[in-house]
């Protein structure tokens, strides 16, 4: 951990050195293993610029950064998006603190960032980008290369910006589930080592040139292109795309600088992909551990707690689908379920207790009392320090306790300093928290039978007290760290968004009603809620587009396919995107998709009957040839392979919850 600042902010930065060091120590005690973090104090305007630049001090020149800056500044001034923190995944990670924020805000940000740094270091999706940890240096190098192209009089700024405009709409078409490959040319060699398009033919150069001319070679490249992995559209265009030459009316090779710009934007898209794929997991993880540190371990001082409570309420209470709130609730749900399973496993190993008798014979209120942390753990003061000697030694940091008892360590309201991971896990055991005391009772026979099925000792304990005394208090946290290593938002929601979680937290879906002409609650069914959430987070919530044919209709045209999930494309946006694809393909481009058709009669019948109409699904082909966009109908057989199986929603992702 280090803390940097500009000269004018050095005094304020020094005040935060202690809290930053303490937060790192507490995070380590809680079992987190964060990357090193460098904290920077910045002023209001610097923070807004950093937000506009996605967290980096330097980005390549482009007009969109100015638009983002002005938008953030307006939101900040209006009070609708106050900047608390900004952290980027790097090694060391870099976190920016706005110097005008209160001490309580700064402490909250620091604890939040420490949890982010742990997630960056230990989640597998952040490892897909490669081993180069210096993202800031990479972004600066990208900026310098693009600046160089803009300064080249043979290229010019306008041409480079126009090319960037063509590539940017396609950066979300990368295959974010595959490791980043920085060598896009590795599979594009169309010639053999001797420069010949085909090897081992005993013919003269003149004959070879006459037969295997440029058109033949290009056709073979297109045929080879069909065999390439088609999920990464941008990579496909980088390997096989061309640019349209207006003078000749033909597709010609891209210039080296154009290929390099694609490589730069593609690399940056892969860098940001992990953050996009884990928004709920990552923000929820940070919000949960921030709450443990700031609230439950009193990292916020007595004079700061009310400010912190307001800070947390603002972050967790923002309207709409809030990744901080949803993520935190899901992580706490996972912890509760793991702790409940641990307790039930112990109870089912009590002699004479079975899945059929446990509910009637066990006094769960008494069990919860027995699970409360032992008194020396529950309240640690200077006067009760010696009582920690009576605990199981594994629960105490013996070295720190010795120093505290000898006066060499001042706890200063931070009792966690003398506890171990095991001791803190018992001190914060989730089932004994007031808001969770009903979790242990919420158990049905099917769950008990499932747990019992995998137990080998059904008479391990003579009584309930002995079983509870053997509970592993780290079960919940151990499960959290295990889940943190492997999940992204889609897998996280798919596995842990249970029906009970949805009902307890009041999630529902809503959509526009053709029958009533307004927006209404569509469903409270857990399966509907889960399905819509999964759709929202699959492929960043964007339409999934794949390459189906690089030589469509044997005309060197590109055929893209929209993997239809029940959500229609916006044809105006789709047409504009095809124009950009044309810039990178150099020849006509096509996109097949599915639409839902409803006429006025269908809507009127629905209105009279008070029920939603049943739209027809039909195939469509969009084709852009460099000048005009054409749309034609397709037979169902031509689009059946991209049709959704059971998803039938007419709304857009931002309207779902």
C-alpha cells in the first residue's frame, strides 16, 4: 500500500496514510489477499476527467472523452452522481480519492477499494487479459501510437478519428470468455514460407501467376475465413477484413496503421471485459466487506458513523437495478446458506436426530444462543484482553495479544488486531446477526435429506450442545472466497439467485402491456426474474452477434447472425452498426435476425380481451452495400438456428427490473 498525491494535496494525503495502512491490515485479517494499492488524492475536476477516461490519466485522442467528461460534470453538479472512488485493475492497483470528500467517505472508499483489489487479484476472469500488469503504461503507449498516426501528414487526425468511430461500435463483439490473444495475424498466413500460395507444384512462376492470381488467393482466404472461430467478430474482421477503395470501387488491404488501431481498441476491450463481466460480483463483494470493516469492526469512528451510514445508504439505495445492492445481498445469501448448512450438518450427526425429527426436537433459539461468539470475542476492551487467553489459541493472534498486554500495541478501538481469521469469523458469524436469525429455521425436509445423504457419521455427537461446540465458524467465509475465485455475473446469478432469495428481496419483472397501454408488473415468478437477469448480463447485456459466413452467397460478402433471445434488434442502430462493419470488411455485409410482428388488429383484440397478444416471429435479413440498407424477409428455415428456445419478452434490458 502506498499513498501518492500532487504537492498541493500532500498534507491531506498524509492524514489518510494511517487509515489506508489499517484498512490493509484489517483486510488481511479477514482473509482477503488484495493487490498492492496506490491511493491518489485528486480534486473535483481531476476526478471527473479520470471518470471520463475510464480511470486512466492518459487515453488516446478522441472526441468521445470530452462528451463523457461534460456528462459526468453535469451529473456531479446536479448531485445525481457524486464521485466517491475510482479504482483500476493494475499491479499495483490505483485508486483515486476525491480530496473534497469527508473523512468518513474516504475511509469507506479505502475499505471498498481493498476488497476490489482482492477481487482483481483472485478472480479468474481478471487473469484472461494476460500477464502484463501495467495497464496504465499500456494505455499511455496506445495514446502515443494513435497520436503519432494523427500527426502523420499522410494520414491525419480526421482519418484516424473516422477509423476509430468505425471500430468502437464493435468492441463489444470480442469473445470475452477466451484469453486475450495479442497476435491477431497468427492465423492469417495465406502464403507458404517460399511466398507461394500453394506448395510443391512443379510449375513456373509465370504459370503460377496466371492461375493463382490475386482474385484466386482472395477467394481462398475467404474460404479459410469460414473455418475460423466466429464468436469474436472484431478479431474476424481484423484477420480477414479490408477497406473499401472509392477510386477503384474494390476492397483493398487495410493500411498498417488501421490494423494497429484495431489491435489497440481490441486490446483495451479485453482489458475492460473482466470488469464488465463481474460488475455485480465485484461491486457486491466490495460493498459487503466495506460494511464489515466500516460498520461491524467500527473502522468508522464514533464521530464518523452517521456520515458513513448516509454514504452507504446513498450507494445501496440508488434506484433501478443496483449492482452494489444486488451483489451484496447475493454474497450475504451465499454466506448464510453455507453457515446454515454447516450447522445442520453438525445437528444431523447428533445421535437419534434425523431429517424427520430435527425440526421438532431442536430448539433453534437455543442453538442460536450457543452460536453467539464467546464473551471475550464479542466485546474486546483493554480490561478484557487477558480473557482472550481462555479461548482456543487458533482464534487469537497470539503475537499481537502479547504486544497488547505488554503495552507495545495500542488497540485504539481496533480489537481485530488481536484476533485471527478464525476468531473474526466467529465474531461475525452471519446466522447470529439480528437480520439473519430466521435463516436457520427456514429449512425444509428435502434440504435436510440432501445434507444427510452425504454424511457418514450419524452418531458423532452425544447431544446438541456437543454438535454446536464443533461448528466451523469459517464455513461461510471459506465459501465466499471459493466462489470469488471462479464466477462472473452470469454464472453467479445462475447458481445463487434462488427462489427464496428472489421472494425475500421482492424482485419482480415489468414490461409494456399491449393490452392496457402502460407498463405493468409482468411476473413475480422466480424463474422469470432469473431469466431476465441472465439476459441482461449475458454479453454485457448487448445483442450477441456471430460471424456465420465470410463468403456469403459466394460473393465475398459477410453474413452475421444475431443470436436471438426473444429481444428484437433496434433496426436503426443495427443499420448504423452495419455501416461500421462495412468500413472494416470493404464489401457488402448482411445480418440475419428475427422480429416479432403485431398489427393494429392484434393490439385491439388484446385490449378488448385484457390479455397480451401473441406475436408472430419472422426472419429478416439486413444488407448494407456501402450506400443503401435493404431489409428482406427470410424463410423460417433460414433463421431457425438462431431462434430462442423459451424466452419471449418484448422489452429491452434497461426496462427489465
